[in-house]
C-alpha cells in the first residue's frame, strides 16, 4: 500500500532553489509523493499592511513556481480559506501525516495563525516540521554567539533537491493562481518590480555582473540608488531568493575579484576591482543586518505594536493629526525631497534606505506623528515589506528603542547633499519642474518674479512648509530628553540592549542549554482584529 503524501505548506518561500522546506518534503515524500499547497487566507489579505500590489507580485511568483514544482514531480495546489480549516480539509482528502513549512517571522496575524496550526497538528497527530530559511534563530536565549551562527548558516551547503521521478498527482478543488483582481483587491503601483524566481535570478546576476560596482557610494542618493542598489529586497521578502543563496553568490564574486586583483595589469584596473570588492563587502554587511533586524521581531513580537522602550509609550498621541498625516502621505508637506520620496514610493513600491529613514524621521520628529499609522501606510506601499525589518526600523527611526541615537534628518540639507541638481525632485514634483536649481530645495524662498517665471504659485500649485522644521525638532528633542533622562528609561534601555543589541563577532556558537520554547509557549501578541480599519489606516 502506498504511503500518504507529504504536505508542503508554502508561505513566503516561493522558490525551488535552496528551499530547505521543499527539500525536506521531497526527501520524505519519495514513496508517497508531495503535495505543495498555497493558501489564500482572508485574515492575511485583510491585514492593514497588505495591498493589492503585494498580491500581484505574489501571483507572479506562483506562476513562475508552478512549472518548476511540476518538473520535480510535486503536486501544486492553491486553496482559499482559514489556514487550519483548509489544512484539515486537505488532510482528509490526501491522508497526509507530515506537514512541512518554513519558520516565518511575520506579523501578529501570521504569528497567531502559526500557533493555531501547530496546535491543530498536535491534536490531529500530524508531524509538523518547520525549518529555518534565513539567519533568524527561533527560541534564541541570547544574542551572544548569534553572529557566528549566522555565518555558519550562510556558509552551509544549499538545500539540494532530487526530482521525485513521477508525474504530479491530481487533486480537486484548486483555487487557481489569484492576482489582485481575483482577490478583489486594487493595485496602485505604476512601475513596480515583477515577481518570480526567474526575475530574482536575473536581478541578482545583473547586480553582481555590473550594477554592483556603484553600490558603495551610490545607494544613498535617490538619483543613483535605483540602479546602484541590489533591488533584491522584494524577492527576499517573498522568498524567490534565499539569503544564503545571495550571500554565497556575492562571496563567489568577491573571491573572483580577489583573483583578478592579483593579476591586474595596471593601477586603474586594480582601483576598479578594489571598488567592486568594497561594494560587495558593504552589500554583504547589509545581508547580515537584514537578519539582525528580523531577529528582533522573532525575539519580541510585541515590538510590532508597542514601543521597545515602554516609557516612550504615550510620548506621541496615539491618534495622529489628520491634516499632517494626509499631507505626508500625499507628498504635500512643502519640503520637496520628502514629497518627492512619498510620491515616488507610491508609484514604484520602492525607496532607498536613506530616503526611507528621511521620510520616517520627518513624520516622527518634524510632524510628531506616531510610528504605527505611518508604518502601516509605508508597509502597504513597500513591495518589499518584511515585518521584522520594517517595524524594527520604524521604531529605531522614531526614537522609541531607547538604545539608538535620535536619527533626525534635515530635509533641506539631505536634498542638497543627495539631489543637488533637483533631478529627483523635478521628476516626482512636476509642478516644480521649471524652478531654478538655486530654489528647488526651498521653493517658498523664490522671489515673486522668479516664481512667476517658473509658473509656480506657492500655496496654490505647491504648498508652503507645513511646519517650521527647526522649531519642531527643538521641541521633539526636548520631549525625548525628558523621557530618556528618567531612571526608569535608563533601566529599560539596558534591558533592550541586552535582548536586541548587536554583538561583536565572537565566532562562537549559541550558548549551551538554550530555552526550548515552542511557538505555543511564546507570549501572545496583543489582540488585533484584522477586519478593523482605523481612520488613519484607510
């Protein structure tokens, strides 16, 4: 009698290459086969962080994945419904007794969902095997030794998959591959990246072969960043690439360049190679930080909802000023670089890190907006939304971690440094296209005659500054100083640093006897109703 198939639950690991969960399912399903299922979950789709653009990108990933799974002999299904009910229905249909998935460090909704699935698997007698696919360590006791463990994961051989040698089985009731229209969602990004493992591989190759040369020194300016950056973040977020695959590919390229450097015939060639290697080192360090920030959410799920430094709760009003939030979202604050960044990300779904920090800093300090509503808006816009990175950065850039220096950016200074000629501003603020460069960063300072020649009426075609940046920042610093100077805040900062602070690389393993907690033993996140839409999250 043929044994039942193994069930592979696909979430954000939409690839074949170096997919540990897929490799484990195929290895265990050599006799009974493998059924891979992707579930469209209403509670996930209704999260305030989710958008139709995410669904559109996801659909492209699944269309690319389906034939790759078929070539391995893996049956691919899609279903629509609540995760536990859907998996139970599939178990009754197929008789599977083993469920394989990757460890996901997601939002409060997916965290609670994973706990329900784990509990169901226990009660149903289903073996539930969860495997890591990044450098994030579940049930980590201490950050000591984490760097060494991350390096060993990155250096480990990629997951190898041997085809099953059979045709995929046929199972009824597949939902098909649903894009944003099929799911009843709207998409707004006009110029976003495309999804799928083939797109991911091409983007990585293009970066390592040519674009990566500009990485060091080119990723801060919004003018050069779209090509100088790797543009792999959305693929890492949806799992069309593994962090390990990217790290190993970049390491091979770095070593190739090392060999070329030894054979360089002249100083100019050697300098070019040195720049390449400097760029790759910088890129690899950011792969490390990618997992470092995700680890924070894994260790403390509450940081999605509450300030890491608890004494910072209530520092800003929970409900933002509607007029300020609207101006920031729509790119109408009167600060051209901030406005250009907000309009750019609304059209493309991407923004370089320095500009992300700028718009959050401006919202948090200049406009004194709370980080949750601004973070939810950006989460919907960012095609590469990765919960651990996103919410860790929202708190860090908003000053609520207690351990980081207040990162307050002057929007005019940043504009002059990173868009000196105003090219980026003019592209995204067409109403300022004819403004002379001398005034492009502060159009409100134009003399009447210059403004008339440029065809700009400040207050009509483009707004004056919504607030005085310098005065707002002085007030913000004073408020933070009052909070951070208290004994309670200092004590909290020590604890935050102990739990989440980066460590020097000790090249060591995890400490012995780590706490063995299952998902079911971890604290519940704050209750969240995914159907509830707050006025500022609409």
